[in-house]
């Protein structure tokens, strides 16, 4: 099942995509799609509805983040060996963990806002994992049962903020709009093996990233189990799992985003999203 939220920012309603790709309204059956609605029982109840009888929604409506009230965004860096190589960094012996501010979360096709002092704005297509229930000290073999579903994420990064001066990864990852996600939450029953998915990203129509989750250094199950040793993951938390090679910083010379450029990205079975870079409101 593919769940989504639609409408103006801050006023989104719950919905789903039916088997024909038509948006259907779920407002009569569920208040929202957020931390309180991601348990297996609720997802099973929604799956059992007669989807063809649900009200249709205009296909051109804005899509919001498919999950509301995300409280934590936990990210894994350098999780593809070829991306570590292009970054000039060694393959990590264990997952590299950093955070993104919850205020970075945006809808799948919302604009990406260039920070006022940005000089090195970059892209990263990533598999997003949405946690479905409280997860603490979970074994790797049970970890995927704690997943509500998956989505496409663009881990937008400002490399100067991240790596230069007193750079810290969280500083380069947390500006408003730096975590567009969607277009839907694809429930885990549709993705029996998250390590077999192709992913890609293009900038202004030019393919720059092509990869497969089969090439992850640390699997989704391992990541969830690993993180749960250090923090409690809760329903609605978003875990993003690393990017394949082809980021702007990896080009020689590096290539960074400019205002007006558009990124299109997707993951097999999860859909496609797109963002255009715009100036910060203070510079318009």
C-alpha cells in the first residue's frame, strides 16, 4: 500500500494511491498519517478498505511529507563503498551516524531553499526508512519488523557548512527544505527486501547518480539494529541510509547547485520526486 499526505503545507490530509495511481482520500478513516497511525494493525485496516470507493483527489494537488510530526531524522554517511571512495574517505568499520533537524523535512516536490551564505549546495538520493514502532536493542533478524515503510529522500547538503572551517555534518544537513521525502510511504509488505532497489538522481535532465541498495556497506536491518543500541527509535522517526556515488562534491572539478536548477530522483518501487532550487526569501 502507498500512503501519502496531500494539501497545503501544514494542512495536509491523509490519502493513498490506488492500484491505478489515483489519489484517494482517507480522511473518513484516519486522522492523519503520523506516529500514531503507523502500527501494523492500522496499516492492515487501511489495506482492507475498498480503495475504489474512496473519494478521488485531484492529481495535481501538492504532496506533503508522507508522514507528519517526524521527531528525529537519523542519517548514515558513507554507506556505499564507491561513494566513500569519491569522497576521499576510508570505508567505515561501523555506520557513520549524524542527524538532520526535523525542520529540514519537506514535501517530495517542494522547492529546496538555498541558504543565504551557501556556496556548495549538493544532492544525495537516499532510501528513507520510516520506523513503525518503538525500537530499542532490537536484534538484526527482527529489525525490519519495526519498519512501517520506505520512501525516497534527497539528503540535501551544504558542503562548506558540513566540512570547512568549524564544519559539522549536522550544520550542513539541517537547513529548512534539506530533507524532501516521498512521494509516498510504501508499506514494508511491498518491499520484502530493501537491499534490491535501484536508485538514481538527475540534475536538469542529466543523470549524475545511479546505484543499487545491494551495494550498501551496512544493510537496512543492520542500521536499525545498530542505531537501537544507542537511542530509542520511535514510530514516525525517519532513518536515511546513505547515497551512491555521483554527488556534486565527487566531480572533478566539483559541481554544485545553482538557483533554478531542478533535481529529479527516484527509487525502484517507491516512486519519483523532484525539487527546484530557489533563493532564500531574504534574497528575493
